[in-house]
């Protein structure tokens, strides 16, 4: 089983599908629904009613016979108590809405700051990779020169092994920096919501 190297992903700067942004939108929609609920509570209520029956006496108290009766009408009710609290409820909703906006702005600011830090770190790792390539070339040429010196008896095997280890260390540093860059790129995907 061989491990595959993940593909190169450019650093993203656009914040798109973060669940926090959806949460802020849903909270804003709930504030709109609460405003509609306040308006609905303050609307006058209109209702029709009807009542009927048989009675002795019926609606005429002077007549002692059993007679049917009925009443009907239109009822309008104005909820006066809600007019006193509606202003405070609207102010509370406006305050909650402002709080949600501040949270959203703070989240976007912090996320954009984190994205900029990731961009700077990616640029640093790309410079490190370029210097690592130059270092590997230099260490390889030094190792090859040391091999020729070892074959001609100018240096001993310890000196040659030291140069081989230095070349190997330079290669390992490059691999480490590549992995750190890949980790940063995938972390950026998570940060931007892509």
C-alpha cells in the first residue's frame, strides 16, 4: 500500500459556505418573524358570534310561553395591553439584531484575519521550498565532490558520510515543508468553507 500525495490546492480568500454564516442568516430571519408576531398581536381581532336556544321565558320576560330565541353579532377586540409592550419588544428585537450583526462582523473579521495569516504562511513555505531546492542541489554537489575525494583518498569515510547525511537532512527538510504547506492549504479550505 503506497500513500498518495494530496493534490496542490491554491490558498482561497473568499469565505463561502461556513455554517456560522447560515446561522447568522437564520437568526436574522427569526428576528423578522418576531417582528411579524408583534404586528399580529397588535392587530384588532374581528369575530362573528351566534347564540340560540329555547327558553321560558325567552328574550321577552313578560311572556311566559316557551319560545325560541337567538342572538348574533360582530365582535371587534382591540388588544390595548400589547400597545404598551410593543415598543419595548421592538427595541429588544433591534438590540438582538444589532448583536447578531456585531457577531457576524466579528466572525468575518477574525476569519479574514486567519485567511491572511494563512496566505502569509503559504508564501513563507513556498520561499522555504525554493531555498530547500537550492540547498539540496548544493548538498548533492558537495556529496559528489566528497565521493570523488574519498575515491582519491583525500578524505576518510566519516567525512563522506557526514556529507551524505547533510544531503539527506536537506531532502527531509524539503519534504517537511511540503507537508506543512499541504496541511496549511487544507486548513485554508476549512477556514474559507470550500
